[in-house]
C-alpha cells in the first residue's frame, strides 16, 4: 500500500470529494484508511443499565484506499506514487515533481 499513517491525502470520490485530511489509521488487509474528520458515521448504543440513556457516538469510518490520493509536500498537488531504490533503502517518490516523500 502506497499510503501510510500521517500522510496528507485528498478524497477523490464520495460524499467528501475534494476535502483533504491526515491519515489516522491504515488497514492493509482490508485496503482501507481512516482519514481524520472525514467520512463521519454515527453508531447508536443501547443503555447498559436501567435508568441510563442510550448514546449516539460519532466516528470516522474507514474508506477504500482507491478513493484517496496522496498530496505531495513539495508541489502541494495530488500525485501518483512511484518507488526509488538507492542502496538497500526503498523510497516513495512523487511522479509529478520527482521529490522523495519519505
């Protein structure tokens, strides 16, 4: 997966199209990412004890990684990601400005 935690991404499709945010969590096996303050959902919880009220919890739901694109730190545009190998290290590279991201 080319997107990692703490990357800045832009949402390309869906209800939050055009918004940018920071990646909080990555689920590699599911191919999903959680972006801060985007893709908000609500979860209704029943009361646990008698006399207690139920709750409505708001949380950031995971979205498919194909719906987001990485924003390059140097050029500030959304860009595809390539890889560059120098020695025994592998770096992510912006395809537009050829700048190393890691």
